[in-house]
């Protein structure tokens, strides 16, 4: 079972024949007038039933955790998009297993990189629930962790191995990631994330994103607000400019910018 935001809709994946599926279908039939049964899913279009959608999302999300620590940030993202259509996807039992390999790599003496070999919302949510307190930042299918805490490696040793989470088999691998990143490479990837870009995006895309963020977080936009809000804008604006200059310098060094 999985609950996810899929850009244009909220999706709840449920196993065929499960008890919870029958409860969800009963709830949808009772509370949503605009719902449509398709071959392997139920589509809910009621834009005016946000409260009832919030209830359904909360209900499904908490049941889907099955012992995993609550990721409130992820739940907040789902609830902030509950005005969108909802899709109840019915998954057949013979389709439920997906294998995800997690490559692990130490970067310097104080960081660890976890990289999934393919995209999986279930696997990523599991990693964030386990390593969230150590996560420095994330980018796509990769998590960057700080390993300086005393209990980090003890916890890492306990968690390494194969695990089955819902319909996903997660296998940790020390060898798959290859060469360690240097501190400079690590910093560069963090700068791309700061500008909401994927690592390796062309410079024009980076510049476009930078200009958009700079306009959004310019300190002038916080004029007249509380000091804490002004300070937040100033700090964000500073980070955006620093990230852009580092990426710009990197592209120039690689002769990608004239």
C-alpha cells in the first residue's frame, strides 16, 4: 500500500482483495458524488470535497506506514494537494514486488551518500523515515547524510541488509555506487538542489531557475514584515546567489559558458 502525490492527482495504491480496499471503496461511494470505476482503479473528481479528501488521505497514509515513523512533511505535501483528483489504484497480488538496490558510499570523513538504482516512493519514504535526522539534503533518488553523530554507524550497521517494505524489496549495497565524491563534487550537487535543478542540467536551465528564485526571495518582497521573515528572505537570497556563482564557475571551468 502506498499514498503519493503524482503531479496532477493524489494516488492511493491498494492490494486487490484487501480489507482496507473494500473500506475505501465504501467510503468513496458514500461520500463522493463524482467518482468513476475504471478497470483497475477508482477516480474521484470532487473538487469541492476537500475535507472528506483530507480525511481519506490521513486515514490511508497512517495505515500505509505499518510501523514506519511518520513523515509529517510528506503528509503535509499530500494534504496541500487534496483539491486535486484522487486515484485509487488497485494492485494485483502478482504485481506487488519491486526490487530496489540502495548503493552506499562514504564521502570524506563526515558524509554518506545513499543512491537508489531506480525511483521508488516507498523506498525513499522508508529511507527518510530511518535516516531523516541525519539527512543534509536530497536530490532525486539520492540522499546525502551526515555521519558525524556518535550513533550513526551503529544504527547503519543494524539497518543494512535486505528488507521488504509493503511491495518493495530493499537491498543495501556497498559496491554499486562506485567512486566516492570529493568535497567539491558534493558541494556542487548541493548547489544544484538549492536552485531546484537536477545535477547536470544545462546552464540556461540553471540560470532560468536562479532568476525565478531570486525574484521570489528578494528581500524587497519581505518589506514591512516581521524581522524573522525578513531574515529568512535574506538568508535564502544569499544561498541562491552563492549556489548560482558556484555552478557558473564550474561551467566556465568546463568551457560550457562563454
